[in-house]
C-alpha cells in the first residue's frame, strides 16, 4: 500500500469511489501476480508494481473490458513491452476511449 501512496496519494487510495482505490484493492486482493516487498526489494520490483498499478488504473478509469484481467499487462491488447516486461508503448486508439489522461501515466518510463 505504501508503494501505491507514493503514486496516487492517500486521499485517492482510501476513497472507495475512485479508480485508484479499486485498482489498489484489485492488486492487493485479487491479482494473481503477487508482489512481495521489503526494504531490500529491487528497484525493478518496485517499478513493476508501479507499472502494474498504473495499468490497472488505466483499466478502471476507462472501464476497459475484462479480457485484460488476470493477464500480465504486456499481454493486453494495445500494450507493448520490451524484453524486461517494461511497458514502452500504449496504443488503444481502436478502443473508442474518451476522457482525460491521468497524471499517474507520467510515472511510466
């Protein structure tokens, strides 16, 4: 939870109506990809958690379909990753999305 507070802030993560709350709860309680963190976790592990959260946030904010659920984000339609499973491109032009982009997307490298 502390890792996600750094990205979205406490207020967004405790308000049950927000996409931030829903994405965080999904990762903590339902995600089949579980992250174990401690003070000795690597920078890459931390980044992969941030990436997973941001991609889930994208899914919740834009109400993307469930075909993405329980798959690694690199397997999602329109998401392109490098060999280290880092998202390098998002192309969801064919999904008919509308709305504003959110600041957390800027956390992706």
